[in-house]
């Protein structure tokens, strides 16, 4: 490791310097280019200010000022790639194009995914367009092998790229809840070695949730025009569905029928036993999409915080809430709302500039990003900020505070985007009346709607909550995203530059600060709440509180105790749907995937996961 720079005072945790040095420091074969973390901040600020039409030096300084001391944390690809000259994308993740149900189409999709992964972007795919297993294909004299079989090819491709030294390999696969191969998809990861580079999510429709409530039958279907011949035993009935890759309903043949409750229980049992698949409430996602008038979404990025159309990209950054707490732990501790609004306005411009500064693996991705100018501005360090303010995570005051913070960020970001539109123009896909009719936009304060009506808006979407695992470690191990603190002292094994692993002892940021100020004190107060002490509904209530201010989506894992009753577990997802969430992901320690994080001496060994530190999407 290179000698420590003079500004290592920014790092109070050894792992934080390691993360910077191994993931975000600019280095070339002939040596390091970033002498220290300030040099990295300066490099990123300069690169993103370079696309400004005027006052580049002024914007460079403003960007640097919000990066300094980890106040604003751009997505990992931005920090690693901006200003390096490397042929990489600055976008964390993409949703790939619709997979055409032919060998040419399938392998074209595989090639596009490989190119995108190789350049540093995670990928999401909807496999619902592929015919179900056993479907006759008369034109080639064979039968279809089904979506899951082709997912294994993607998984092997991703593993091969990782073996060549590619930085990440995060992938998301989705499948409709009415696809005939849905049971095989649900069970696909029961084998601990299968599809390890994928996250899986089921696209659950409102109609399915209604069938579940009514304890009704549920038809499994496929577009009739794409069937050379229906499988043996197929029902003759047809129904109309807005299928993946379509914008209007198409005639679909009913292949067979299952009980909605039985299918739901299979999803629930799988995610209880091995933490997958997650659930995406896809009709709600599309209904609340600001670009509902031109997009039909059926996939997300690998961690779920950005639902995207084909070739859509996510441009992410997170505000570190711990940096806005005044007088932490004091009886008069308070949050700097004015400060966070100022940072939000600069951060929104900074993320907008990423779109113009970035390379793209595929031209279709560039066209989609430049057409919508989607960004995802979010937060990290929420749980630690609550501790510093004296608010327990599970207390009703916690989601109320989070909602107030996210409301301030959302509204400041929208106002900044309107100002940007006045200066630089609206996003090309903007249609004023249709955009103003979007449910999320319709609920914005009237001054924002009036501003959009008069001046347009620069970005179609502005807010998202990413998982932020790695960048939160960079920022001296603040709590990740809106998650509660997993544990206040634990160990984590991380990959070194030479391929070896080192185990680091980690201490949560808020706990480290408390311990520094109270070296001989009794145990910390009850405000130090870890994830294992929280009921599942507390997680969902937090997510539900901020969802009205997030126009993209939220990456949030509901921690489930190992001994949690299965009957109660099934209700967690229904509660998430009833609270208006766009999706739900849970994690219960289990023998298949282990425990992504575990306190020393308890739980299972850590299992490989597609969003671990080596490959996660930030």
C-alpha cells in the first residue's frame, strides 16, 4: 500500500482508507495519480464541472465543497471513473434491452450484457419474453428450454468476466408472476451454487394480489403470437395482458392455472428459506412512473432502487446525513435542514452533469439516459443520524424525521432541476401536460408544479435510495442507506489489491463517536438500536414514510430473525403492499446463502451474494 497522504485525517476507520485505495483511487500502471482523498474529490469535481458551459472553476469548487468530508457521496462508478480517462461508464447500473425470443435475440442480449458488465455497469433483465420450457418450436424441430436455462448462460458469462479481473458482476433477473415458468424461477436458487451472480425478483401485479385476497385461481399465460404451438395440455382460453416489451395488451394463451395462494406461498417459502426471490409490485411502479406516458417498465437495476425501461441507466448519489447533525448526543441536538437543501441543489446539478461526462457501453443506453436525464439522489447514514439526534430507529419519531428529511431533499432537487431547465433546457422526453399529470408530480407543492409548467424540468426523475454499502464504508462506516445499524462492532473480510483477503474489525460511526466521547461510560443509551432488535414492520414503516418523496424506488432489506414464524413472515409482504411500497426484499439467515453480515461468533458463515463488497452496485 502507498504511503498515507497528508489528508488521511479524513479517515477514522482503517477499512475506509482501504476502500478508497482499492476501489476509488485513480492509479495507472506507472503509479498512483490521486495522492490522497482530497485529490480524488478534486478529480471528480473537475471532471464534472468540465461539461459546464461557463464558470467551470466556480462549479468545480462548489462540487468539491460538497464532496469534502464525505458530505455528498456520488455513486461508486463516478468516484472511480470521473476524470481518469479510462474507457468506463460513470453509471452504476443499467436495465438491458428486451430479449427477443430467438437464438439471435438471446445471444445479442448476452453480448450487450457482457459489454456493459466489462465496462463497470451492473445489469438488469426481464426474462419474461422467453417461451416457457417444453413449448414446441416447429420451425427448428425442438422445444424451448425456458428462461431459467438461459439465465444460467448469463450467470456463467458474468463469472467468466469476474475471473478476468472485471470490477463487478451484479445482475438482476425478473419474471412475471403469470409466466408459465414462474415456479422454476422461484426455486432457481435453492441450490447454493446456482445463479450466484443474479438477484431475482418476481413481477407481482395488482391482479395477482386481488386473486390472492380472493383465494382465486391464477392463469399462467404467454403471448399467443409467440407460440408456434401451445404445449401439450394447454388450456384453450386466451386473455389480454400488457406483456413485457409491449405498451398495449396482447392476446395471451392460458397454459395452465394455479391457485394464487399456492403460488404466493411458494414465493414466501423460497425467500424465507434462502432470501430470494424479492417482490416488485410492478403495476404500482408503472402507475407512479413520471414517464408513464412513454415507458413500460418490467425490470430494475440489481439492487432495485431504479426501475428502468429497456436500456435505462441509473446515475446515483447519496447525501451523508450524519454530516448535518449539530451537537450530536446533546439534549439540544438538531438537524441542519437549510444545509441539506443547499447541498441537494448542488448535488442535483452534479449528477445531471454525469450524464454529459459519461461514456456508455452501448449507444442505446446513451440515447435513453440523455432523453430522460434520470438521476437518483438519496441519503445514507440515516440510522446513525437518528442515534446522534437521540431518536431510536423503531420509535414513531424515526420515520417522521426521515420523511421530513426526504421531503426537503425531494423538493429542493425538483426546484434545482427547474432552474437547470431554465438554464440548459428540459429533458428531451419532456411533455409538459403529461408529465404534470403523473401522480408523483401531481402531489408536489404548487410552486414546483407552477415552475414546471412555466420553465419545464431538466430531469424526469430525481430521487432514489440506494444501498450504499461500499460508499458508506468509505465515509468512515456510517450506516448504509436507510437501513438500521446491523451491529455496532463486527468483522468483515474484504478483498485486497493483490487478491488476498484481510479481515477488518469495524465499528459503527455513531458508536465510535460515542465511545470516543465516553471512554469509561456505561453501555450506550437505548437509542443505539441494531437491526436484530427491530420487528419487520418497523423496516417497512420506515420505507413507507419516505416512499412519497422518492420518484424512483428504494433499496431496503427487511431483516428477519432466524427463528421468525413463517406464518407471520408471509404477512410481511402483504403489509408492504398495503403500505404502498414498490417492492419488498427480506433477508433471514439461512444455510443456503448464509448471513451477508454476521456478528463475530454467531450466525452462519458469510455466503457469496451478488451485491457483496466485491461486486455490489455502488
